[in-house]
């Protein structure tokens, strides 16, 4: 039930935003209907229309910038995000996605990976008949997966994996493995793997609303297990909340 509740939450949020934009856009029409003499004023009339358009644009911009739109094209099943360090300067990132198509045809899947270190090289695997593109902009690398032959069927599951080879010779990468939830998901798993030769401390699992840095509603100490020479930390979340960040963070030893 929690999964479907997230879907309904996303729908409700979009309906509220649509109502707000519609009311603002209708304000100028209502004023003109009540005061038809305004149409004769060559200054007030165009300014009123222009002001309404500007307000609607501002609302649209801030909604898009600070409160992303719920996307009905795809929802997610069980996703796993693994950050593995080989040493302090080199790491790998693996993003295993279970996408569920919500309409008959889906011509593109888009996503992004953020890395604040020196370089990030992305690739895709486990996807047949698809092409892959990536574009880097600052510390964000956006990727696009496009079908070349396959046509989606509603509720069809598509599993694919995004991989990235990471470097951080300058030691500028943020000590964090996090995901921001913009689509309903049944379960997400964040994993941090550190070689025993690169010990870290103060590992913690966090969850917060994106628009309130102090609004942390999950905060607990990460407990690692040793496996094949790596200390592994795992943060599992069932039915993650929409528009929230989930994160494994740590501190480096000086």
C-alpha cells in the first residue's frame, strides 16, 4: 500500500500546482470581466496581461527548479546504488535500476550522476537494442538511454545498469553516496564499499527533505561488515518518500 500511496501523493502535488497556476492565469481575465472599461485603457490593460504572464512563469520556474515534477512515464521497483572505492583516488559507481513503463511507448529514459571529484566516465550495460549518451555539465553528468528497436508495453519491467569510473586525485569529492527521489520506488538500497586499506570513520545514514537542511528525519550510525577485503555499509529504505534525499556519508581520516 505504501508504494501506491507514493503514487497518489505525486498526483496530488501536481494537481495542487496546476490549480495555483490556473487561478493566477485567470486573475487577469476575471478583472477584465468585472471591469470591462479597463480594455479601453491602453496602458493598464496590456500591463495587467503581462503581469499575469510573468507571475505564471515565475511559479512555473520555481516549481521546476525547487520542486521537480512527478514523472508518470516511469516508476521504479527495487534500485541499488553502489559506490566502491579502490583507493583514495579511484572509485567506481554502479546504479542498478528496475524501471517500470507506465505508457505504451517510451522513447527515452533520462537520469544523472553527480560527482564532485576530478572525472566521471559513464557507460550502460544489461540493455539490449538501446543506445546510450552522456553529457557532462559541471559536477553533474546527465545520461540518456534511447530505444533503437524495442517498444515498451505498459507495466513492462526494464532492468539496466549505469556504471561510472571515477577519479579524485585532488581529493575534492564529497564523502557521500546519495539519491534524490523524484519517482515512486518500492525499495532503494545505498551501498558504500571501502577497502580495509582506506579506513573511514563516522559513517552515518541520513534522510532529509531537500528543502530543509535541518529537517533530517532519519539519522543513524552506519555499521559495516567486512567482505572480501572491503568494509561494506548498506542503507535500505522501503517505500522512500517522494522529493527526499537518502544518503550514506562519512569522514576521511586526516
